[in-house]
């Protein structure tokens, strides 16, 4: 089960771990809810929300019966809409439970139980962990980090009837093998639909697990395990074919691949490998007749090929229709983070997130696990004192940068930095007679529209993009709200680099480019109606609306009678109006 540690993509030393309250959190640009873009006509409208599914009586205590909870406090474990797709009037999605606890517990080995007003992570003290631990050996050791894991859920929301249906039971009742797969899946992290089939998948015990449904009838079609792939995140449809990006091996650290699904309702899991890449795939988009992908760094991501980058396929129209196995080794990297980040140690920790084709350009953004770059710097150079450590915290923080490029037929495309920095701190270990020093260095770019993070330093993930009605929408995650739980020793360096978040601006951000000739505008900067929702994890659109899957792991926020919103995933809709590219 250690194969799931890819969730956080970071390996932080114990001294840094204590400074990290959560790795996927939210805050916003400057405050109030907005709907200023002309192509959003109404919203946000809450369509569905996770409900309490357990009773909590204290760390390490047995879970009382319920809910409803006669004893203890209602707890909502399902925290993310982790995979999302739409076909016709049906929105399909899968969840992830207590994702921040799993991140800290499995990837970061942070297993000291913690509880605050917003959330609890029990780790090895949980009843689930104790049950697994009774088996002895490595199972018990592993269960400490996974103590807050709960099996994911699969849902169908029908927009015409406004009805939410839990489809998880269709899986668990189908067969022993199906039941085992869903109950050894970390979360449903990917969802796609094509040719009458809906596929939902996520990392599991032996690679990635896939579950298939008939998109017309809703009937369950079966499941399978892709044992070679330890990570699966996003699907895309290109020229009528369905593709998905994956990571090879444990944690996706063995490289990446793109799979083309060629099956149907009678055999939904038939696929062909159409890309072999040195880095795991994060997201995919179709642009100018090709598929482009962003990547996360793979093991030893110190070279341009294994670092986070943008890769381009052959033309879909070349040879046989779509991509085939003959295209698997023809992909080209067209950009990587070393072309922007001046510090080589910090560059290793970059990931790239969502991307989209809009107005003749390909847009993409960066991803930064809070304090991961600090950990890499500390490991490499070992600060001699607290002052040097504080400077490392201050100078290694990075925020979402947004890029775009037009024609990729040239040997090196012209890339624009839309939001980012012209200079960033870099460390010179030879300065001051070998004691080291920080200095500002050029990134080689001038931001066209503004500062990184759309002006909000706590926006650290480019989590989702969608184009509809003539606009490009960008959803982020930020960690301003949860930063209040950081220990004072680490908080000082973070605040020195990023400033103090405004409590009025808590919640994930949604921004929109209404034209490729202008800057983005804030659509909503406070969590789409719930400031505890720290990010827009997924988005899909039809001709009249955007459906947003929100991330909100505040599992103890279940009191509807107080003045604080509730925790757990949310499915939200924004109605849009038609537009045109300016």
C-alpha cells in the first residue's frame, strides 16, 4: 500500500513536517465573492454535498453508532470531488476521503494524531488502524499512516431531475473482486466518458483500479486493475477517442504514459499505450490537432526530461486516425521548469498542473507543495543555524505562475508569462566564503498581466481549467486558511515571503480570461460559497454551465447551527452565457 505515497509528491524531513498543516488548502485574492466576468450569469449554486458518515468521540475512541449520532460528534470523511466527468445530463464523479490526513500520514510519515476545530487526523490511533495493526508485522506499521483512509464513493448527479444517486453499491455488490477493488482504492482520482462508457479510476493496492459504467443506462459494467501504473489523474477526448495520463510504478516515479482506450460497453478496458514519457503525466489537453500533457517530476527529476514540463504528441491526423502505439516514442518536450526557475534545487520540486487550449494559445500553470522546496534546500545545504533556516523558508516559497504559447511548429515556441515573476530568489552556496547567500536572479520573463497567483501568494496549485462560452476558467487551490495552524517558528518565514492572508478572502479561487488579449478577472475568490473549500479540484462544462468539484477536508465542521460553513466535498454549478473570443 506504500504505492499510494504519490498523493503529496513530497519527501520532507521531520523538522519541516511539523510546519505543514495541510498540503492542499485555500484562501483567495482579496476578499468578497465576485461574479464580474460577463459570461457568468448566475451562481454559485450548490447541487450536492458530502454528508456526515461517521460519529467521532475522540482520538483513539471507538466510533459510536450513527449518524445520526446519539454519542459523539458527526464527522464527514469524504473530502474531495477527485474525479469528474459529464455525459448528456449526467454528471459522474468519485471522491477521496480525508485526503490531507492520508497525505501527511503515508507520504510524509506524519503519524502523530492531531485535532483542531476544523479537522482531526487520528493516524495509528484510529479504529481502522488498530484493526489492521492486530494483524501484526508490516500491515500494522502501514496502517498508522492510513488510519484515516475510508473507501471512496462514486456518484451520479442527473441535472434534469436534480437527483444525486450513490452508485458505490453497484460496485460492491457486483462481485467479490469488484468489492475488493473499491475497498483497496485510495480515491477516485480520474473520470472520463466516451463511446457510451464512463470510466472512473484511482490508485490502489496493486496499481490503479478502474470502474466502468454504461453512460446511457447507468448500469455497472465491471472493474479492472492496471498493475503497471501507480498514478492516474485525467482523461481527455480527442477526435472521438478517449485518452488518459498515468504514472508508472510506485508513486508514479518510474516515468509516465498516455493510454488510448479503444473498448466499448462489452469490453470497456481495452487500451493501447500511445506515449512513453520519462515523467509522470499530470493533465492533458487537445491543441492545434495534437495532444499536450503536463508532467510532474519523476525519480531523480534533476534533468530537463524528468523535470516537470510540457510534452507534445504527433499530429492526430498523421498516419492512422488518432494516436497509436507507433506514436509512443515520438513525443517532444516543448517547455520545462528549468526555463523559468533560476534556482536548480527549487526547480526540482515544481509540478505542472492543468492546461487548456484557448484563443490559439496553449495555457498551463505550475504547482507547488508548500514547503517542499524548503525541505529540498535544507537537505542539500543543511543550514548552520536558525537564521539560515528561516531564510531558506522565506526564499523557497513559490506561487502559481501561468504561461501560454502559440505555435509549436518552431524548434522552440515563444512562451509568454502571464502571471509570475521577473526575478526569484536563488541560493549561491559559494558566496560569503562558502557560508552561502541568497540573491535575486532573472527568470528570463516579464509577467504580462500581474504577479504570481493572480496576486494571491497562497495560490499554489493550478488545479483545473475549462473553456466554455468564449472564456477560459482557471481554478486554484491555496493554503491561507489552514496556514493559521502552522507552528510560529515556521510561520514567520512563510509570512515574510507570502504576507498574512486576509480572513475575508479565505476559500479557493476561480478566475476567467474573457479574451486572449486581456488579463484574467476574478469570478469568485471565496470558495464558491464555502470558504472552507480550499480549492476548485475539477471542472467540466456544457454549453450553459460549469460544474465544479470542490475540495474541503474539514471533517469536523458539521454543525449546521453555528456560523461556520460545513466540511466535505461539494458539487457546484455556475451558469454561463455564450461569448466570443476577443
